[in-house]
C-alpha cells in the first residue's frame, strides 16, 4: 500500500501535463515553449534521481557479505583503488576482487537489457517484445546446451560455450534479414519469427536434455537460470563493450525510432529508409542481448520491465527513454541481487530472483498506474 | 516557385491496377483538392508523389526534379505528408509529436528554433492548450489537427494531406481548409488535399482534381468540376448544383422516399 502511495505522489509530481505558471500577456507560443522546456527539465531531474539511486545501490550491495565493510568505506575504497593509492589491502581485496565483478556484471547486464528491451518494444511497436519473445534467449540456451551436452563447439574452452550461445542467439535476427529478401519485415512478422524460432529451439533443447547424462543436464540447468557470480575481471570488458556500444548506437537512432512509431508511411515521408533502419536496429538489439545472455545465461524480466517502468516517469520519447530504461535496468538488477541476499543471507542465481521479484513488482505497478502509458 | 508534375504515372500491386497514365501539372502555389469515391486510388496517388510507394510506371517531377533519382531524404526536405490517421503504439506528448516534423531538417538533435517552430504550428492549429498532453489521450479531431501541425512544422514547399478534415467538426473543417488556402498563398506553397466534402473543397480550393476508377475525370476550377453531371457520373448521386458566395454548392437528392429524390448505384470500388 505504501509503495502505491509513493508511486502516485512521484507520478503526480512529474506528470507530463504538469502546469507551468502562465505569465501576464504571454503568447500561446511562448507559453508552450516554456512548458516544453519545463517538461524536459523534469525528465532530466528523473534521470538524475535514477542515477543517484544507482550509486547508492552500488555502495549498499558491496557492503553485503561475510566480511564487514561500511557503506562509506565502499566508496573510499573504490576511489583509492582507482587513484592507485590503496590504503587498506584487505578492504581493497574484498571490494575490488571479490564483490565488484558481481556488482559490475549486474550493472552492465541491466544497462544492456534495459536499453535493448526499450528499443525492441519501440521498434516493434509491441509492449511484449523482449529477448524471450524475439527468440534470442532460446537461441542462446540452445547454443549453450549444444556445447554442454553434445560437446559441439565452434571453438574450444570457456569461450566456446559463449560463442555457441551467441551464434545461435543471432539466428532470429539473421533469419529476418534473409526473409526480407522475399517479404518486408514488418514488426508483427519479427515477433512471430522470434516466437516460432523459440518453439523450434526449445523442442531441440528439451530433446538434448532428455538424452544427455545427468551431470551435463544439471550444468545446463544452472546456466539457464542466469548467473552473474561467475564473471571475472577478464570478461567484464567484453560484456561492457556489447552493452555500451549497443546503448550508444541505440541512443543515436532514438529519434529515427520515434518516427517509426508513427507508421511506416509517415516515417518514409520524413526521409527514413524504414526497412533498412528496422533491420539495423534488429541487428544491434540482437547483438546486445545475445552478447549478454551468452555470458550470463538467461536473465528474464529485466528487458521487459525496465522500459515500462521508465516510461511511467519519462514518457515514450526514445531519446530519453533509452538511457532511462538502461539505468532502470541496472537499478533493478542491483535491487534484485540485494533483496535476494537479504532474504537468503547469500548470493542467489540472479535469473530466478529477477523473475521472482520483477513479476510481482510489475503487477503492482500495473495496478497502481492510472494513466495509460502504453 | 514550387511545381509538381506527373507523367504517365501508374501504380499496380501484383496484378491489381490502382490507376494508370495520370498526367497532372501544378505549376504554382495554391490549394488543390483531390476528390473521388472511396477506393479509386487517391491515397495511393498521393503516396506515389512523395515516393512512399514506388510507382510502377511513369515519372513524378517535384520542383522539376525526377523523384526516382532523389533519396527519401531529398524529398523530405521540401515535401510534407500528413496521413489520414496515425497508429501510435507508444505515444509521446503533442509537442514531441509535432517536433518530429523537424526531423528532416535537424536530424537527431532538437534545436531551440525547432521547439519555437513547433510551438507556433501548434498555435496555428488551435491546440496550444493540448501541447503537453499525451497524443493518445486526444479525440480524433484533435489528433488530426496535431498531425497537420506536424506537417506544417516541416515548413514544406509542397504539402500533401490525406483527408485532413475527415474527423473535424464544421467549424474546424472550414478553419483548416481556409488556413491551408491562406498558407498556400502567403508562403507560396503547393497544398494538395484529399477531400470527401465536395462543398468544403469547392469553397476553398483553387483547383479540383476529380478521380474515378483509376482515372482523372476532370481537372480544373471548382465551377467546372462540381457539376450535376460529374457528381452523377462519379458518385452515382443525383444533385443540384447552385452558386453560393460565388462558389458551386451541391445539394443532394439522396433519399428516394422524398419527392424528387433518387439514387443511382454505388460507384465501383
């Protein structure tokens, strides 16, 4: 009940139609101009609030664990490490080597999935679009299963499994590009292709699981529920590149994607090559989602929920929605990880937690939300 | 001086011919109304002009340039298109929607000047009080005015409007058509608008083009186009045409149950 109240006050404070005091004798034009500036300002305030929450969550998450470390000490330890002047080697080891990889992975995954989810929904004009409904997650799972149960690798070693997952996660996007030679890739078709591929992959994956020995089945299962505890400092730059490059490209395309939302004919009349933009966008989104999922396993709900929550606060203008959704994704990942730790006293497989917490949270927001946002 | 010319223009989807051999030449500013029954290819014709649809045969020249040799972007810099309806899934505020019209000019960044132009166009369409509202909260008529504002924000030399008055009350039908006519004159632009109300079109247009079954039946000033004969032939409706304020005005005898009323068969779709 209390969160309902808070959400309501927040959304009332920053409603899109909030009133700006009208000056004496001011023209309509001038007034609308000022209103626009004010609404832009309030969206920026929201983004800043998200950012503040984000930094607080990082600090809090790092304090959690066997070894005691204060909230303030977390930031000073990080600062000392970054400036190369380590004061307490014990703190530094715990913060930097033991806890930061998990926290950073959570953040990077959240940013990538949040941005990719928002772009998917806007580009496909479908509030249900996410890495699941576009077939990316099931492709990754299929690829990883292939590696773990049958030993079919493209290359050997740890990265073999990652590469397998990545290659198969890209299948839906590549198939859409191939199909576009004969048919125009409409948003509905993209989702339907994703869903059919999901069924095909799932069927083969189940079959492989039935035939495989119990040990590999268990390994596949652990991978499939998504984990961020296994990443090391070596792997962080790789997922960072996927995530941030994706976010930057999507932000650059955000105004073009806005135009797609008004219909293909209108977008073309604005000089946009609709089919090419949609294809490029699909490719970028798939690379981000596939890059992340192939390292961490399937992490559900973040890609779906983050854009919807961000939309409540900043509206549907993709120029601001993409960064807001990315930040929201990072915050949600951290919140889920923190809540799981507080409840269980140890770190949990994140994929389970995001769905367990994300689902009810999303339902609560849907119920509390009066205005139609989508 | 803006100009629009089509030469043997035709569009066919698969085996379905929509229209063929349309030769129209608009050599100077003015409001040009496009009339015709449902399904005769008026919207398709409009989309063939700005290359949203690639014509099957023939040429379109805009300001003397062949559109088949122009990019979408080149065309968008001076041609604006206002669709009949908008199908948004995630809708933005009215002002953000209108700002989209600045895309061909300013690309990914929005300048201060863009916001001022958008605010001005919103004012011109009488929707200033709705500027911060979400687009999907508006009525159909308000939608239409916002979309026209978005077209105006593009500051085009040629403006194409697909049924700009279809959801408007009579005040706003007249308001919009008068505004389009005045804009055409003041800014020296070509405004091409598809209309269904013959009388509103006749009242404000400088020229009318009447389509029927994929052909142009008549092209000329309203007094030549709005005639009993044309209305009977194209729409299958009996009408008297009278002169009101110097413009033709059609009165329909559409109900066979009243004395003198009769109705022909519907024009073929």
